[in-house]
């Protein structure tokens, strides 16, 4: 049985199963984490990585306002 639920290592196996079930339910059972929360989670990770690479503070707005290339 998988018991790990995530934290700072990305989605866990349980979260992947829940997400797959949400897709298969065609909207009857939405995932626990919504689109906006997922986007913010990724944005924080990207900002943190950029901060390491650039050696400075990176605001979330810098990440969220980037144009798609």
C-alpha cells in the first residue's frame, strides 16, 4: 500500500491515482487540488529554481507574467 502523500517531491502515486479517477469521471468527481492551486505550486517551484540560477529574489509575477515561447 502506498502511504506517501507528496510534500516537496511533486505528486505522489496516490495523487496520480486521484487525478486519473477525476479524468475518468468526466467531471463528476473533481480532483482535490484545482487548476489555480496547481498553477501556483508550479510557479513557486519555477521561481525558486530561477532564484537559485540568478542568485536573486524572483517574484511570482515574473514567472506568471512570462510570455509563452
